[in-house]
């Protein structure tokens, strides 16, 4: 009897200890900076994180990376000192999920988001969305003798006309989430061989292939490239600042869900969950929409006027982020093999 009572007492102590550890582990640690890996633009992220810091009294450290670099650091190099991955196409987060890197969490407002914009298993949640687009610098186009009399390109094949040779900028699918979205969406629409061949032709036709998608949009805005492929939001961001950019969403365009997820190795899970909650708040959704010109995932946000006429009917509606994640290694392997034959 005495041994039985002893076991009951020890069991109770163990259970209380586990519960206490879980409670404390899930409580925000305001003394420990929240480490946030950001895939979108640093200035936009900084303001959002400052807003979060003021609201929650939570310090943070921000690390900015392109999507491909983030994938390499988190998967190949096994970097584990990150709490939250903020932004970047959902296939990156799906990769992390497939590699058992993510903590399951459903943010407070996730019931206000359509199922298409969040992971069924609750490992990542969309925070914005937007399509790929062909951007044209109006002034650079009109001042180019070979281009000025031609209609604007509306399809990827239109970019292969001879007068555009050496005047196109595209993102690199190996390093850029924008570039990989382009490759993966082409593969899902046309099959691997045709997708690789078309992207290769675009590369050979281009002036430059960039590490990140935003670089293509920046050069487009400055007129250093008359035409570029990037996410529509990046083009609208510069257009809203006065740059003359005309954007066209090509047929069956790839698109992104910019997502947020929490790494399983997070040492500040409570604060990490609060940040993901905040990213779905009306304040964060509205701010990001009005600065990055991405479409919010929260249903009750009134669209910015620049987004109200976006023709989302042109996107590849059946584009699968799960498939894009699962095929990443094979797709990029086929791309590298194509380049090795140059």
C-alpha cells in the first residue's frame, strides 16, 4: 500500500511538472527576442514587427533572406535558431512541413480565411496572395525604336520575340521564390520538359536572371529593363510610387500564397504564436495590403483600389503548392541539367 501511494505521488509530481513545462514553454518570453526569418521586403517587415513589438512588448530580431536561401539554410544547413518564418511562397513552408520542421498551430483568425489559403494540417497559414505578372516600363518601351510600335506582350511566348532579346529580366528559380513559382506553375500546366524548355528560352532571351524577384521589379521600375517577370504586388508597389509600369497577368499565371509558420525548434513559442495571430489581424492585413499591394487572405478587408481590378481569373487555379514542394528537387535538378548543357 505504501509503495502504491509512493507511485501515485511520483506520478502526480511528474504530470504536474510536464504540464507546468508546457504552460511555461508556451508563454511569451518578453526577455528573449523573437527571431523572425522574413522572406518579403525588409522595410515592410520592420514596420509590421515594430507594430507587434509595441502591442505585445515583445523584442525581436529580424533576418532577411530570399526564399531559396531560406530553404537552403533551414533544410540543408539545418539552421534551428529561428522562431517564425514570415512570408515566402507556401511551397517553402510545405517543404518545411514535409521535413518535420514545423509546429502545428491554427492562428486565432484562421477561421476567417478560405481553406485554399491555409494548410489542411495547420502547419502553415497564408497571410497574403498574388499572381505573377509581366511588367512593362511604359517609358522605356516607348523610347525603344524596336518596341514602340509593337503591342505589349500578354503571354510568356510573346516575350520571345526578337525585338525583346536582351531586354527582359527574370528571377532565378534556384534562389528566388518568384522564379520557382514561375517554373513550378509552368510544370503543372505544361509538364516538366516543356516548362524547362520555355524557361530556358526566356533565360537565353533575357538581359539578366536575378537572385530575388524584387530585383527584377526594381530594375523594371528604373527602366533598366523594359520588361520583367515578377509578382504583381512588387510591380504595383513601384507603380504606386510614381513609376510608369503596366502590368499584365498572363494566361494560367502562377501565383503565391505568402505564408507564416512556426519552427518546431522555436524557443519562444508563445511569442511566435502571438506574431502569427497578429499577421491575421485587421491592422496587419490592411497595412501589408496598402504597402506591398498583395491581396489579403482575411475576407473582411476592403481591397485597395489598385487591387480591385486585378484579373485573378487568369491565374492557374489548380496550381498546387503541395506538388510544387514535393517536386522541387526534381524540377531544380532538371533545370540545372539543362543549364549544364550550355
